[in-house]
């Protein structure tokens, strides 16, 4: 048996991976670099969401920017209202757009707790409703991907058109960092890094446990043959909606973290290029692997940070070419290369009464994790 599929070995790999990430603040004392490392954690959350939805659920989501953008705008509105007071309750950009009162849409964000809750609940609820409608109508495969892309474009246009409420193409720039209780979350501090790190760790380990649960096994079975699972009596639409919604929640968390770190949000978060890039991250790292998808995001965005300025628009051609090469020669992504290398060191199977016994969990469908 390939040790790559050994569940205990997988957990050890996850622990080692996050231990390495946890040591970064001990060696990085530059605030700007630490902030950049924190943003990579946001990209990791998005890649994790894609891996759950596309890799394990078989649902190609080209509109993950929707929950990401909605979560980002919700957090930006919360942070903006923290800077307003009773004597000046209206954000400056609204005054510039001839508004003389605070819109009802913005009123709940006067409360930090309610604002953050809405930043997570609204995009998650949207995914649950949209996914439920699509999957119950048995829209799947490329048709679902096209629908998510169309919905993403619709949200992009809506945010632009609602300029008095969203500041249009200029976006929202909260003037101060997020305040929670008596703490101020400086985006360039180790606390900000630890916050993103903790959220990525919790989301990843929860997703890992989910894939090993009965729910996760059914979702993977749906990916393999939805009709057969339906004939076995399972409500396939419910499972598809659930995994799509969970993916959206993780993306919404990433959106909240993004604004906390950058203190800025704009319609660019709904841009199709960003959502398509998320798919590339997972494809390069290995969409069937949670940790592989995260590493893929780190590699691609790290390369973009250091090569994007030098190559400018050519970077997109380089990224596209790299993606084509990976798909052609490494269909499982870079994690597939690790699988092949570990395959040279098989784990022996225990014997009982002269018969080979399968290791625990081997009878269940194991994706390349």
C-alpha cells in the first residue's frame, strides 16, 4: 500500500505543514512581509474551498468570488462604521454621492458583532439558496460552472451600479484597523498572522475530518457517479448543496480576513480573473488534496508576487502555460508527483491466518489527500 493513502501519515503531514507555518513569525520580523504571508493564508483558505467543492464534490465552481466578495464587503462595511460616530454617521463617499442619510443597508453594521455575523451569514445563505435551486434542477457539470460564472458577472455589475452604497469602482477603504472588544487588529502585526493561521488551521482540519466522515464519503461517491448514488436512495441535491455551501462559508471567512489585512475592498474581488485563478491554484497543487491545493495557492501567488511585477501582463501567459503543462503531465497536480515518489516506498500489509488484511479505511474511497 502506498503510504500516501495512509490516514495516519496524512495527519502527520498536516501537523508538520502547520508547524512550519506556525514558525514563520519567529523568523520574520518585517511587518510588510508578515502581512504578505498572512494574505497567502487567505489564498490558502480560497484554495481549500475550491478543493472541497471541485476536488471532493466534483462541482466546478467558477464563481467562488461571490461569497469571497460578499464577505469582504460585509467586513469593510463593519470596519468603516467603526470609524463613524453619532455626530458623523455617514461615510465620506456617501456624502460625495449626494446621500444625506445612512442607508438602511448599512445600519446593522453599526454593531461589530452583527456586522461580522452578516459578513459570514449573507454569502453562506446565498450559496445555500443558489446551490439548492441549481442542484434540485439537476444542473451540473459545465452548465453549473457557466451559471456560477454568469452569477459572478452579475454581482460584479451590481456592485458597480450601486455606487452611492458601495462607492462603485473605487471601493471601500476603512480608515482604521478592525477593533474587536479592546483589541485593535493591526494588519502588520503577528496577531493578524496568527488570526489567519488559526482560521486556516481550523478550516483545514475540519475539512479533513469531513472528507473522512460518512458525509464526505457520500460526497466523493456523488463525484464519481451521481446517478448510482441517487439510485441507492441518497438525496444527491442535498449533499451537493451542502458541500457547495460549506465551500462558500470558507470563502466568506477568507473575504473577511482579506479586508482585515488590506483595509480595502473593491469590485475586483468579484472579477472573473480572481475566481478562475482559484481554480488554477487547486489544479496546480492537486484538487483532490486539501493540503496540495493550499500549497498550490502559495506557490502560484508567491511566484506572482516576485515575478508579476517583472513580467507584467506576460505573467498571465506564463501562468496559463504552466497550468497546461501540469494538467497534461501531472493530472493530479503537484501532489500527484509526491504520490508517485511515495509509491516507491510501499507500506507492508499485516497478515492474519495467512491472508492479507486491508489497513483501516482502505475499503473506503480515498482521494489523493
